[in-house]
């Protein structure tokens, strides 16, 4: 199978089988850019309602650039990887100020925007501006390592580079956007991680893995390192006079930056969880508290570690809470909690607190 035949077969298949998505067929580079940022680390079905809501809140790059970061994070709440939202917001200002409100058309310019890496740069410039830049994501890696019969570890930069080079040779210069989307669609619908549907694959004629019966072992990915697990204690301080609850705004440069949370931190060895909460609140807020009752505990997994979070009601004994390790602290009523963007685990706590009232 020649490269030309590969591209033709793939594009023909895509014309007949592409799925409907709210951003498919979209000509506005701004919306294409938003969709590509959302689709990083996120499935299509999960991203779709967020995309629709985001576009209704911020229909143009100008609307996004002039919005408040808190509004953007609120629209992103629950989608995870919040640096994407912060970077997108910062990049929208850059587009307005440095590019006259137009999403840059070339790879070398768009990649200068915050949060835009090689994948997004290739995806946006090919789909929005017809530039022949090949995307390489997990789907493309799976399709091409199988097609070429590459048995090397796909975690290695060398393997990824090999796949990138081959994808760049294959891409159809006339239809680069469709070609890229077709590759990803093929990976997600036909060349699936297990039981690929080789009988219905448009590039089966040239595929090494199917010929050699190696679709079970290609792609090879070396085992991931075990994620560390942390026990976290957080405090819910209720103010006696008005029952308001204290929340803190995480520093912008930290993980989950710009989101609100209940203050707390990691349990140390030989410490009871109540002691963790009391110590953490002293360190973070400069107050003495008594942790007196557990609200709930829950487990959550992030990309590089997992946690069990224990949330405790606390009584304020002395001191006035100060944002020693956060941007700001605020007393809010239970009803107001829903207005603030929280990361997922904290969001569960806010819902529990709201139910109780
Ligand atoms: S023939 Fe099978 S293994 Fe090869 S690319 Fe197609 S679906 Fe994947």
C-alpha cells in the first residue's frame, strides 16, 4: 500500500463514517482551538456539554479575553486539568493583544500561545487553516505502530518521533484537517486498544500487525510507575455568628491554581487525622481549631497520585484566618458555595454541605 493509497482509503472511509460532534464542520478557528484544548485528556462525550456551555458563555476570543479567570474556571469545573483553562484564558488575551483577535495561522506562531503544544498546534492549523501539520496523539500512535509493526516502547521519545515523522509523510496536503481527524477517528472507532476491527479497517491491506497477528502486543507500553497515595485532612470551619464556612483560593501557580478549596493538607506519619487537620489549619491560616466531627471521606485519583480525603468540621478556638498559603480566604454561606469553582473532590464536599442545609 503506497502512502497515497493510505491517504485515499482513509479519507474515503472517514467521509462515510465520521461521527457528529458539535465542533465538526466548524470554520471558526477560535472554536476549533477551544475544542482541541478540551479534548486533551478528555473523551468526546465528556467534553461535548462543556464545549457547548463554554461557547455560549464566551462566544468569541474577545469575550474570553475580557472575562474573569473565576468565570472561566467555573465553566471548566469538573473537567479536570485546570491549567488548560488558565492557559486558555491567558492565551486569549495574547490573541487579542498581539494577533489582533485572530488565532495565529501558522504552527510556529500558534505554538507560542500558552497551553498550545505540538498536538494542538498541528490540530488547529490543519483543521482551521488547511496546513499540512500531522497530529500525533494516543490514537495515531496506536494506528501507526500497528500499521508499521513497531514493537518498541511507545513511552520512548524515539518511538514517538518515528511515528511523528511517518505521520508527516503520510498526511494529505490537500485535506490535512480531514486526514488528521480521520486518523484519530480510526484509532478511536476501529483500531481500538483491544479487539481492533481489522476486517473493516480501510488500511488493512498494508498493516503489518494484522498480517503478523500482533495486534495484541502492539503498541507496547512499558508499565507505568505506581502512583503514590496520600491521606489528606481538610477542615470545614463554621463561624458561630452566621454559620458561614471558610474557603481558600489556591495560588495561581500551584496545581489546581485559581480554584477554591477547604484548607488542609497531607497527613504525617504517627499523626491522627484530626491532628493533621488542626496542624494544617494552623500552618495555612494561623488559627487554632478543634476538629470535632468527620463530615465524610472520599477517594480521588489525579494524573500522578491518588488521595483519600477526610473532611472534618472544626471549631475555631482562636485567631483570625489569614491566607498564609493561599491567595485569599473567604467566609461564605452554604448557598453561595455553588458559585465558586472547586476541584472535583472538594466539589463533592460542597454538595454534601449543601444537602445538609
Ligand atoms: S488493520 Fe487492524 S491493527 Fe491494522 S490499523 Fe487497521 S484496525 Fe489497526
